[in-house]
């Protein structure tokens, strides 16, 4: 147990760190111990309301009860990736623990693995609180720490923008540096913080506090989890969050017999009109193509010759292996998310297996990427020249 001062309360507060394992690291902070019997009664009612309503109300709930000065305000929120069952279980554990540890205290907060609970004798809803508490993962990064740091920073930058654009202010994701260190990251603002800028400020402060603890002159740690009063951030080299579920299928609408007949008649008419238009367009296209075919073919040949010469020059190899798009799609299951290895500034990288058993990694440019042919050739030239035990061969 550690005893520390808290800026909010002039008296001593108790900070208890439970670290049976890092995935369930917990932090409890209790306020001053001068609550009345009326406050305790209101406190018990608030906890009961929060636990009963949070898991069934989209993982978030606030509640208040009583009269000043014994009125109690409470908030309970589960991580966005938790199921209703996990949320309810965590809420019950948080309820029991904060009741036992913060007994007779007029305020407290508890960050458990899957949920966060807070109560006070004043309304704190929507008020930005960036006071930090960080739980570090004390395992050191032993290979390429500078590369690891850059990857963590880039991951948090991407997750921050995703969280701020989300209605739930939550994001999670994975990136990779080497096969030894996949990096999992997660961010979330508590939903009472409705201001986007306040959420950005809180997340930014949480990340800075985290990196100040995990990135030091004495070493680089593999993970950490800071919690502020209004948000939390976390990264580690093992998965600790649930992957996002696939979107539900669109509902099937059933039509009445009358509506079906009307739809059929309308469909026939539209089909005839559309067919006529298509035939007309095909005729015009065929005529136009006849006159421009020779010129288009010549330009295409010239473009291919120029590109091939640039690639040959950049790679400097006598033999190339050419993959067409359909083979790449088949090898990566049409760029399925399960095959995604990571994401960089220009796009995502996917693993794949060719029909002959050859395992490959494929980089797919993002539609938002500004990378052009010149940058593409420069990247090929660079990767082809690098020889390192953690890099696969460029095909």
C-alpha cells in the first residue's frame, strides 16, 4: 500500500494498486473520511443504481441521489469493447471493492480492468479532470527500442483521431514493429465529457504521462496504463481488448402481395428503359473505341515500357516475379482483416499464401494515401537494399 497526497483533497488519500497481473491492474483513490450516515445511505443507493443500469444502458450511466450536503453523484462506465456480461461482472466487483475500501469517504474512484467507477459529494459530470495515475508494465524492450517508441507514438496518434470522431470516444488497434513486438493500443474518454476538445486534451495528457513513465533514459517499457479523471490510455505487447464485432446484417423487409405486384410492374418498365439505354451506350462506345483503339494501345505500351524500366533500375534485379491483382486477392482472402499485419502512413500490410505455398506480405495503399509512383519506386529501392534478420525478402 502506498500513501500519497492528492491535489483535490487537502487530507491524505489512500492509493491502492492491485497488480495480480497487469491486464487486471486496478487503482483506487479515496477522498476524505468524514461522511455522515445520510451520505452513506445515499452512497449505497447510488452504487445499486449504477450497477443495475450500466450494463443494460450501453455500458455507461450516471446517477445522483439525496440532498445537499449529503447528496451523492456517481458515474460508472465499462470499456467499449466489453460485452454486457463482462460489464455487469466488472461493475459488481467495482461496487464491492470501492464500498469496502472507501467506506466513510466522501469521494472515490476505481479503475478496474474493464470498468471505471467514481462518486463524489459534488457534481463532476462533464468537468475535465486530467490528474494522472500510471500503472507501468515493467518489462523492458530489448530489441530496437527507438523503432518501438516511434511505432507506439504513431499508433496513439491514429487512435486519437479515431476516438475523437467516434460517438463513443473510443478506439483500439494493433501495429507491429518486428515479429517480437506487436503493439496493442486503446483509448477512451468517459462519456460525461461531451466536449471533443476536452476529450482531446485529456487523451493527450494521458499519453504524455504514460510515455514519460515508459520511455526513459533507463529503458523503454513494453506497456503501461494511465488513467485520468476523464479518460484512459493503454498500450502493451499482448492483446488485452476484444476485437470489434462485425456489423449486423441488414434486416429483410417483407412486402405485401399488392406491393409485390406493383413492384414487379415497375421493375419490368425500368428494366426495359435501362436495357435500351445500355444498348445505346454500348453502340456509341464501340464506335468510339474503333477510332481510338490504335492510339490507346500505343500509349499503354509506352507507359508499360517506361514503368518497367524504372522498376528494373530501382530494384536492380535481373528477374522479377509479377503477381496480378486476382492472385493477391486470393492469397489474402480479399484483404481480410484477419490477415492484417499492421498499418503505416501510406496503407495497410496483409499476410497471404500463394497457391504454391509461398507466404507473402502485401502492402495495399490507402485511398487517402498521397504516395505516387516516385515514392513507390523509392520504397522498393530502399527495401531491396536493406539486409536485416528481421526483414523478409522483397519479391
